[in-house]
């Protein structure tokens, strides 16, 4: 089981991605949202570290759920991102 603070930081990062995707446009089965923020700026907005944002985005990419390409957040699997963002620790 993950340490509680790490788990909460990851949920905040996933939740931020999920919230941002609500503003996006659907194209080719993916939701695309322009965000003009760096990993550092996102981390400051949600009260976590840049490393947590980078690690979370890397995990989401590996799982083919979402990725950040330049200034575009691309969500490939919105239901999976929502489940992660709203999950409670077991």
C-alpha cells in the first residue's frame, strides 16, 4: 500500500487532469485540452511538487489513459481517469 501523503498528491494530480479535460474538445475518441501551464505551475496550483506531476503524467501515459503533449492534455480514456481521480484508498 502507498504512503498516504503520496496517494493524496497523486489523486490531486489525476483530479486536476480530469477537471481540465472537462473543458476539452473531443476528437478521434480523445479529449484534447489546451493548458498553458508548466508542470511546476500545475504543482503550485494544487499544492504538490513538480516531481509528483511529472511522475503522475508518466504513469497516466504508460497506462494509455492521458498524456501531455506540449500545451495539450490528451485524455485517451476519460472513464479510467475519472476512476483514478475519484478513487479512495483501500
